C-alpha cells in the first residue's frame, strides 16, 4: 500500500488547483464546435452540455428492482440518502471503497473491492486469468463461468460491488498499460465478453462495475498529480479527443452491451473526454449513458477522479469514491457539501433521489437483499488483527477471518487459460509426446519470482512467470504453478530428463544446455500495468513493444544450438517478434497471455496435447511499432494545460488500421492454429422481415421526488451527539446551523448561479426521449435480428478440435474494410462437420449518423465474410439490407 500512500502525498499539492476548478465544471462543458462531425478529433475540442440528468425509469428488466428501490428510498431522510452516495474516505473502512450506512433501515455500509480478475488485497481467493487472456478464448461459456466464479468469491468475502469488468481501455494503442484488464481492442468481441462477464458476476449476487467510462486509453497523464512522479507538473489531466461517430462505433459499443446485460454500476474515468472530466462530463453521462443507452444503474467515480461537487452531481455522477476530495484530506465534494447543495437548492432533491434509487435498484437487481453477508476481510492488511478504521487508526480487533472462497475454481482456471492459449506456429513438433529424451526449459518467465508470487506489491515487477500484470487490477496468488514445475512433472512422469535455467543472461550456460537438449522451451514476456507504478522505466504504459529481460537474445542463443525450440510468450498484448519468428529452429510459437494461478498446468496441457488449442488472437501482432498507426502520448503537448490525445485515426484501430493501410500483420487478429485442420463451405444468409427502424419518440415522466426528507431544519442535520466522530471520516452531517461555516468553502454561495448551473440542469419536468434510446443498451429495434448466417465447418485433420469461425461485415463507404460481427466456438470430431450459426442485428449492419443522432443502414453495398481469421475469409456473400 505504500505506493498508494506516496501518491496521496504527491497529489495533495495540486489540491488547491482542483478545488478552485470545482464549481467551474460547466465551463468545460461549453457548446460544441466539431464534436459531432467527421472527421476526427480536434486539438482542444469541447464536449457539448446536456441537462437535466436523466432519472431512472425501470425500463428493460429493471421494473421490479426499481419498485423495491423506490420503496426503500421513500423511507430515507436527506442525510441517509447523502450517506448512500458518498464514500467514507480512503482507508476509513475495510474495503477499497465503502459508502455510509443507513442503520435506521438496516442497510450496512456497501463494500466495493477491486478488481476485474479476482479479489484484490485479500487471501484464500483465486487468481483468475486476465480479461485480455480469456478474450482469446472467443468462448461465451468461459466468460460467463469466469464471471460467475469471481462473483461467488466476492460474495463469499462479503463484497457488494466488484470493481470490474474493464473494457476501457479498449486497446487503442498496443502499449496501453491496462489493456490486459479488458478483453480485446475489437469492440464487438469486447462487447460480447463484457456482457457475459457482467451476467456471470451478477448471477452470483454481486454488482458488477463496468469501467472505465470512457477512453481511458493510456496511463500517462490520466491524473495530473500522478505525472509529477515522472517529471511533468501539468495542471489538468489528459483529454481524449474524439468525434461522435468513432465514439459510437468503437469505444461506446461494448459499453452498450454491458448496459444491455444489466451492469449495475459504471465507473467514470480519470481522463477528460473532449476537455471535460469523465466524472463531470454531462454529454457522456447524461446524454449518452443515461439517455441514449438507458443505463439504469449508478455511476461511481474512479478513486480521486471527481473534481467538483455540484458540477458532477448535475452531470450525472451518482456515487463519490472513495468519498474524500483527495485521499485522507477529510474533506469531500459530497457528504456535507451535498447535503448543503440540496438544502440551498443548488442540487434538486430529485437528483439526489435518483442517485439513491439507482444505487438501491442495482442492489435489488442482483439480489443483494438475499445474498449479502457481512464483509469478513480487510483490504489494508492480511493480518488477522488490525484497525477496523485504518485511516483513523481506530478499533483494533479481528479484521480478517481468512475465509477460503476458492471452491473448485482452480479446475476451471486451468481449463480457461488453456482454452485461451493461441498456437501461432507449429512445424509439427506439437503436441509433445512426453517421450522427448532431453527437455530444456529457459527463461526467468518459466520459473518463480525469487520474492514469491506476491513478492512485488500489486505485482509491480516482471520477475518470474508472468501470470498477471501490475496495478489495482490484480489479486494475490494463492500459489502460482510455474511452467517449469508443470513441465518437470510431465517429463518426470515419463522418465525423461529435464533441466531448467531461469537466468536470461547466462549465455555460456544457455548455449551449453541448449546444445544438449532434444527440445528447448523458452518463456519470454512483456509486462505493463497501471500508472501509479513504474517498472523498468515503463510508467504503466509500455515504452516499447519488444520483449523484456533480453528475451530476444535468449531465443537467439537457444536457437543457435537447438533446432527444436518452442517459444512461449507471456505478455499484456502484442510484441514485435523479431527475426526469430522466421527462424526454422523455432518450431512452435504460442501466446499464453496472463494465465493466472494455474499458468504452468495450463500451458503444459496445451504443449502435451491434453488440450487441443482453439484460442484466437484478440489483437494483431505487427512487425513494426508504427504499423498500428497510434501511439501513447508520452510527453505533454499543451504546455502546462491538459495534454491533448487526438483520436484522429477514428475507427481504424488494431486490425482495422492494418486492413485499411494494406499492412501485412505478423499474425492477424482472429488467427490461431489447432492440432487438427478445418475447412469452410456452404455459406447461406437468411433474411428476416423486421420492418423499418423507428426512432424513439415521446416524453419521459417527470422526475419523481421520493423520501422522508421534509425535515430540512439545519438544527436537525448537525452532527449528532451520540455518534463518535472519526478523524478523516466522511459524513453527511453539518457542522453547525450556519450553512456557510459547515461547508468550509471560501466561495460558498458567492458564485453567480447562472454562470455555473447549466441551463435546464434543475428541470425535473418531462423530457423528450432520445431517438437512439428507449431501453438499456439503446433503441430496442437495434437488436432485431435481420439476418441469420450459416456456414459448414469440417474437421479435416486427425484429432477432435475446437474452431472459432468468425463473421465479418464490410459496411462500405468510409467504414473499415471489415468489422467482426459474429463468432462461435465449435467442438468438432475428426471427419465430421458442424454448422456455424450467427445472427446479425440491425445494429450490426448500421453506422452512426451524426446528423440524426441515430443508427442508419447506409446505401453503401455490404458484404458478409466467414472464415478462420480476419485475413483468411474463404466464404463471402453480398448482404441485401433493404427493409
Ligand atoms: C471543423 O472541422 C473541419 C474539418 O476538420 C475544419 O475544417 C473546421 O475548421 C472545424 N470547425 C471548427 C469550428 O473548428
Ligand atoms: C452514515 O454512515 C455512517 C457510517 O456508516 C454511520 O455511522 C451513520 O450513522 C450514518 N448516518 C445516517 C444518518 O444514517
Ligand atoms: C506544480 O505547479 C504548481 C503551479 O505552478 C505549483 O504550485 C506546484 O508547487 C508545482 N508542484 C511541483 C511538485 O513541482
Ligand atoms: C466542500 O467542498 C469544497 C470544495 O468545493 C471543499 O473545499 C470543502 O472542504 C468541502 N467541505 C467539506 C465539509 O468537506
Ligand atoms: C526483476 O526484474 C527486473 C526488471 O523488471 C530486473 O532488472 C531484475 O534483475 C529482476 N530481478 C531478479 C531477482 O530477477
Ligand atoms: C523495451 O523495454 C523493456 C522493458 O523495460 C526492456 O527490457 C527492453 O530492453 C526495451 N527494448 C529496447 C529495444 O530498448
Ligand atoms: C539451428 O540449429 C542447428 C543445431 O541443431 C544449428 O546448427 C543451426 O545453426 C541453427 N540455425 C539457426 C538459423 O539458428
Ligand atoms: C534436428 O536435428 C536433428 C539432427 O540433425 C534431426 O535428427 C532432427 O530431426 C531435427 N529436428 C527438427 C525438429 O528439425
Ligand atoms: C467540522 O468540525 C470538525 C470537528 O470539529 C472539524 O474537524 C472540521 O474541520 C469542521 N469542518 C469545517 C468545514 O469547518
Ligand atoms: C450551496 O452549497 C454548495 C455546497 O456547499 C456550495 O458550493 C454552493 O456555493 C451553495 N450555493 C448557495 C447558493 O448557497
């Protein structure tokens, strides 16, 4: 935790700057110039305002949860509602985030805990494979089951809200530090994966938090204060600048799927979008997320991503995390300030009611009223005894019950990682028989971290087998099965010889060992992570795309001696393969991603043929770093102001960029071999009569005003005598009946309301419905199935195997040459065939139209393609999209 503490001290200096900007959010929301027009992003581009913040209405499958939430909120007082929306402060309770409780109504303090691949900062939990790894399974069953098992573990520890899954970053740049937490830079693949994960987590009775909303694509400058650590003192965080079409067709797409799948929470991001902070951007939260996508759950801030009180409330934020302005200041934008803003009429009561209703609706939606148990761990220590309130150093006692929540998840973890392993090259040496005379295993990555699997805080190093990258999106390993151990078990079982060496730089010894072996297996890596940790000069984002720890030199040394060298890559994304890829002595090449606790067993299952590989690359391997056409912004480009990250490439990221530029990838998106072979035939397209698309029309109901808060007498809202006041703890109470004094805000009540309350922001009257909206996920007609595509896939090889047929559509016009729009993972017996079936929805064949602010099917000719990868599409047919 020391790293995070260090961060807290660094940020304190910048506090004043941010507080001064607190009420000025609406200035960042000024009228748009080019944000809704093609082409691309503009330097300093702004985000248009949208008010009022849409109130939830129980649409989709949220009706019952909405009613229960309304019943609950109707009984709540002003202070209780504020308590529910505001975190109690960094390290004030036992989880990485907690909100205030509502003792009068029997509601405990909701517990929020990281992260997307398992429970962070605890013990007796599983370490699941990373999102970016299971993305390569292209397997809906894997995603759901992983989500469900994670959810069960969170539930077992008493956590209400899991801070995952991640789909932002999407993966615009392969160097992006946190790409591995999400599934794939392809929005369609990412969308299916996140929807399955959300359903899995929530079926286990835990609220899923889909994050980070949105365009949090790089770590550099994501938070201005953090950049001081690597030498830049900028005044504001990075702005991701984007046009409306790219937003919809690429970055928002998987969020729409997450909302449609019912995600209970969304976390807004650190960065600005079109120069308005993610957690006070009314266009993105009010208009896009709650309006167009009909999101029914609640928006929470990333930790310290909130920059204003009134501004963020009116722009659609529903929960402040961790509640204090900056860690351990004892001050809050909400808490007391939110109570005051409602009392003095700056924030309308219906907006607070809507925040509380959304939080409680998510609670009921996933069944927390039936599945909740008291939290039995403490995120700030693994010791049994500790402070219940660590920030206040109060209440020493039993804080960790060490509840073992792993169940039989190890089995599926092993299986999921094996199913996610991608075989990129195989001259026929794989699968290994197990009867090789002399097996040599090379690489630091084959062995154990000398400091132990959890020896580096938040996995902030690249030592030992890389089964997880670094940052808050990590979990503690219960154990870590290394490849060396698993391969040794395999070879010893067969009576063979095996020797491993984990020093990447001992070239003489490496040469000697490689020259004796009949098969050499070399493990190499490339790591990355979250921006609060720097490893070997990588500030979260990778500084290059080559292998770490002398990986290439190691491979070259081994291959110079051994004509049967198998290379296994553990990495957070693509790496440049260098000349070894073409070396005939490299007889097989595999990508195993970040496999989790069973890493060694998973790769052994594939190497020795117990699992026939069926994974496909969820991103592109390219030959040159410049091939992707995007790059991390490593140096500020706007003086001391917010660095401007221009998304000028539009929709053309990853394979779409390679396809447009006609660049040959080393291994393309969707590629992956098997120990058997497949053939494709018989494409048929069936058209369904779905009728024309109709925009959503009409008006919403007026905002409901709920609750038992007619008592607005400040005398009744002051800190009660019978409650102990903990230092640094965030409360909803006033300090005195003098509102100004209670705020502690120098500018209290002085701002010209017309200047900082955006027009319409307090209007609780009926509002026009948004044409592309109408239900969670957007206009329900977008999901009408317009076509069913079928193709025959035959197993022409000797073994049972699994194949992922992929469906791409060319939408014509200036859209990418091909976009993924369907896939399935089929298990096929040798000599047999299976039918691939995929549905194409109206959304799948539409483009975003900035003028009508809706999806349209353009006149451009459209073609459907089916095949085993994005560059191998033997079947195609024109699509008749007329309706
Ligand atoms: C809008 O974008 C176009 C094309 O990039 C540019 O020519 C024009 O100057 C921009 N307009 C404004 C007001 O910035
Ligand atoms: C607010 O939450 C705190 C911390 O859980 C609790 O002590 C307090 O009683 C709550 N206040 C109200 C009004 O419910
Ligand atoms: C950063 O710049 C601000 C404004 O100029 C200044 O007040 C602050 O001390 C600087 N911080 C550091 C760490 O240099
Ligand atoms: C209210 O918010 C302001 C910033 O807008 C902050 O300076 C002040 O400390 C907050 N008050 C409380 C009681 O936390
Ligand atoms: C750990 O990894 C770093 C690079 O991330 C390397 O410099 C260091 O030598 C490694 N330590 C050990 C003990 O292998
Ligand atoms: C790329 O970065 C890694 C990790 O910091 C480092 O080990 C490697 O030497 C770098 N590659 C080049 C070509 O500089
Ligand atoms: C391949 O390995 C053999 C030893 O088996 C070696 O003689 C030869 O030079 C190697 N070739 C390359 C291209 O490394
Ligand atoms: C490697 O070289 C040996 C000796 O020349 C030969 O028997 C063997 O078939 C070669 N292996 C491969 C995989 O080419
Ligand atoms: C409110 O009172 C507490 C306890 O006396 C004090 O620590 C805090 O600074 C006060 N807050 C404001 C905004 O005056
Ligand atoms: C209302 O309260 C908020 C929060 O303390 C404060 O920022 C704002 O200035 C107040 N406005 C008025 C009109 O009193």
